[in-house]
């Protein structure tokens, strides 16, 4: 009986062992399945977060303005590519404070203002460096539902080009005012002198009236040049492009300026090859050559020479040159001679007359023909102006 009972107990224990083993295996499988499901959910959650962050970063990177996001501890949490370009950043600045990241006390002070005021609009910032840049910053605090600050966002807009245009406009207005004031003052002076008795002397009156006429012509040329350069810059001038033989155009320019060259005993020479044909507006190219040769006569040396030359350059262009044997242009001025109203020798330019717009008009006309214009000079060796035109 005890043997049977022992066998029965053993069988029960074996059966129980297998039942618990099977039960443990089932529980292990269930646990493994749950673990795999949790891992899958975790991976899916992480992938969703990564996708959302990538979309957010792509959105920020697509913005023209620079964006910088600070966390609740005022450390950099996110920057976009536009901000990296504005500040020339090369490394990762996330996790740093504003001073550690950008090293600008003005921005650190701006963060302090946002902390107390909540928002700062249109804050202007000048970036130091050789090429000074100007930024406009708008900063706003980020608040949670209870009104506590959770960080702040700063948006940077590049104002450099606008500042440059504003400076150019102010300089242009100042130059035009000066150029208009000088002949007007001379005209007023001579008119007042005539009114107060000079008109009674025929010789004096004639001389004064001729001076008034000279300054009136100067005002007329200035206004015409201003209108011309305004139309060229705004694209209002329509070029009559056709096949143009260069040598006859150069001959006509030299004939028109022969008397002016004779006053300074300057010899004019046309070295343009015959049958050299370009695609251009003949009237505008004549204006370009006229301005360049006129300048060479004015600022070259008396008893000197002026040459017009041309040859086929590489590609599909013709290179035209106007050369003199005058005193030359200093190296620090050679890159600025095409600016409006820029004068290498201001005192001499006033004596010679002119509007100060001739070379700027030359540049715009040549560029309207898809050409380039430049100058080369050595002090005491003369100056050569070059420009290119498409050949026919």
C-alpha cells in the first residue's frame, strides 16, 4: 500500500513538475512576447519622435531667417542652418549658454530683457568683423499653461543689404545735391553781379553770360546723365541689338572729339581692325566710347595720345580698349572708378567739368550687352579701360 502510495505521489509530483514547467514556458513566452511588443512600441515611439524632430529641423532649416531656441535653463536647444551661416558657426553649440555659443554681450543682455519683459521686437545688432553685418532680432519667451517660462525663441534677420542700399541712397543724394549746388551757386553769383551793375559793361556782361551758359549746360548734362543711369538701372532702356561694325563707330567718336582733343594737343588714333563686327546697340556703344575717350582726353597728359583698339578674345566675345599715356590711376582707386560720382582727383575733376557719372553709365551699358568692363593702370604709364561685347 505504501509502495503504491509512494508511486502515486511520485507520479503526482512528476505530473505537477511537467504542468508547472509547461506553465512556466507559457508564462515565459507571454513575457517574451510582451517584451518584444514593448520593444517594438518603444522603437516605434523613438522613430516617431525622430521623424518629428527631423521634420521640425527641416522646417527650421528651410527658413531664410536664423532661428535659435533656448531651453528653460537658457541653454541652446536648437539652431537652424541660416543662423549657422549668419554667425559662421562650424561646431555644435547645443547645450551651451548664449555667451558660450556666440560670445556677444549684446545678445546676453537681450536674453535678460526677454526674461523680464517677455518679448523684444526689432532689436538691431551689428556683428563685428572686417565685413560688418547688421542683424534685426526678434525674441519671445515661451510659456507653459501656468505662465512659467520654458525657454525662448530668437529670430535673426539679415539687414546688411538694406543698410548698404540705404547708405548708397544717402551718399547718392548727398553727391547729387553737391553737384547741383555748385553750378547753381555760380549762376546765382554771376546773375547777382549783372543785376548790380555789371550788365552796363558789354564786355563784362558777355563774359558773365557765357559763364552762366557754361554752368547751365553742366546742369543739363548732369540731369541727362542722372536720367540715363536711372533708366539703365531700372531696365527701362531697350537695346536695339544688331550687327555693328566697330571701326566706323570709333571713327565717328574720334571725329566728334577732335576739337576737344585739339585744345589739349592730344592725338587720337583708331586701331580697331576693319570688318570686326559685334552684336550691340550702335548708339549705346558710341556713348560708351565717347565717355571713355572724353575721359582719356581730360585726364591724360597734354600733348599726349589716345588709342582705341579691339580684338577677338577667347570664346564669343570681342575685347575693346581705350588707352592713354597720362599720369595713371592710383591702385587704391582703380576698383572704384566706376562708382557714381567717384573722382580720383576731385580738384582736377572740378576744373575739367563733367558729371562724375560717365564711367558708371559705361558700366551699365556694357553689362546690358552681357559684357564686362574693367581698368588697368600704372602711375606714370597711363590707363587702359577695357570692355567686352558679343561678336556677331
